[in-house]
């Protein structure tokens, strides 16, 4: 996903440095969001016995 984010950011900005920054930021946010999502769902007892 890093490469896809980088390519899209580069297509929009035309700057490599900005594209790298956007890619790192976006993937960091995605990682934290995924981690928190999984932690929250592990507390839900639906379907467990």
C-alpha cells in the first residue's frame, strides 16, 4: 500500500519529498487505526460462547 499511496501522492503533487511524507503519514495512520479497531473488536463477545 505504501507504493500505491506514494504514486497517487506523486501524481497529485509532483514532488518526491511531499509524496514520501504523505505516504509515511497515511500508512502510519492506517496502522494505528487497524490496531485500535482490532483491540476494540476483541472486546465484543458477539457469537462467542
